[in-house]
C-alpha cells in the first residue's frame, strides 16, 4: 500500500543558506533521510551540494512563487552584526521576516521556523533563575539587535492571527557560541577583566551552534512547536566562569556602568546601546523544557561551550562591546583599571572631536 502524502518526509527550505547559521544547518540536513528534499535560498549560490539552490533576495515578494513546493521553511537569513548601521540592519531583518511569513502563507507552506534569542525575556537583577519558556517578554525595545528580535516575534504573532493555517515556531537560543559568532556576549569575554555591577552577579548559560542546529531539525519536523528555548543544561556561576576562563572580575556601580555606556553609544564610540550590557551583568538563564520533552539533549555543557568561546578570542580585544585594533588594545594590557581609564579617554576625545 503506498505511503500517504501526509506521512512522506517533508520538503524543507532554508533561507540564508550560503553562510552563517544557514549554511551550518543546510550542511546538516542536506543528506538527512528525514527530509524528502532540501531547498537552499540565498542571494548567492553557496558551496553545499546535494540541495536545490534558488538564488534570490529573500525580501523579494516573488519568493512565494519559489516555495510553492515546500512544506517547511527555516528562516535563517538576517543581519545581526554589532557593527551594522542600526536602521539599515533593522529594515533588512524586518522586511525579510515579513516577506518570509507572507510568502509562506500565500504558498501554503505548512510551517515556518524562526530564530530570535532568549534575550527577548530581558536580563534583570531579579530574574528567576531559570526563566520558564512561557515567561513574559520583558526586554526593552531599542536600536540594538534585541529590538530586531522583538519586532520579528511581533510579526510572528501577527502571522498566527492573520494566517491561521500557518504554523510558526520560534527558537530562542541562549548566548550563542561557535565559529564566527560575534555578539555582545562573545565580546564581553574579549575584555581583560569581566565587568560586573555591584550587588548582582550574572549566571551564564550558553548555546552552541551544534545544539541550535539539532533543535532546528526537531522544529522543522514539527516535533517541537510554539516558543522553544535552546541552551545547555543549567548555568555557570561567576566563580566557575572565572575558574574556566582565567579572567577576573571588576565591579562598578550600576548607575555609573550604564550611564557611561549610554554616553559612549550616543557618541558613536561603542556599537551597542547601554541596554545590551544588561545581558553580560544580569541573569537571563532559560529552561529548555519543550526540547527535553521531545527527547532532545544538548551535546555541549556550559563549561565546554565557554571553553569553545574562549578559544576564538585570541588576538581580539574589546571594551564595553567595542572591538579594539591591535594598537588600541595596548590600553587593556594592564588590566581592567587601565581599560576603564582608556574608555574615559575615548569619551573625552570623542567630545572634543564633536565640538570641532
């Protein structure tokens, strides 16, 4: 008796397939027996073989015509670089997500999988540790990448209302770790000391790209749905992070930390708004209940993920999220005190330049 169409392996499409997370996921599923066919979508052809490449701008409304044979679309195209121009970055990310959701509904794609971040829960001194997956979204909308994630999730909720036949799954990974990952968290570990604010120590939870990819597979197959947090089990206390990294902390009052960071950002010295620093000084640990109920287990512990992060920091230096050149990095050599003095000098120099 022939297998019914409903039980046939799905055809999956992957956006952003030529690079980054999209390429990593595409490489994993290209030869998977769980998918009948794999379609790769990007504005340039990538190097992964055994897939069907369709080259177009993900923001093109004609996308609907190119995914009419697709059952599941995993949307991994996006610009979340810290050094991108904020308005251009957000315009791209929102337009891309909006086009994917609208085109998928028009093409009768059954399921769309999006990736945002556990950052949308917000980082706060009084956060429960861990946060439940259904905890309120409490992040502050701002000009940083967290603001982009909030906008994308808003589009996902709207799509569920407007297109009731479309299933939308949103994965929210903890702090990502892996080759070429560049975030406010990874840059935090490029500093000579680890900043903490007085009266509150962060707890650290990571999500390795390998674990995000395995979670994406389950989401693409419909084995997890809705809001799904992804990360290593548990968390690391500050003392454990110091022991693993060999880095030591330095403490500053919260008021001074955030007011200085905001001035630096306003002057264009640092790429991230002050609210992004919340994610390196306050906890935002999440449970991964949905994935565990589906039989998923992370391959990476938090300690192993941190060691992986540290292995990619060689030759890189950052202060308050700002990547420093080799020449600038000399201000970090004598430790955190010199780094803070150097930051203050940057502020004064920027003020003088602004007056000229």
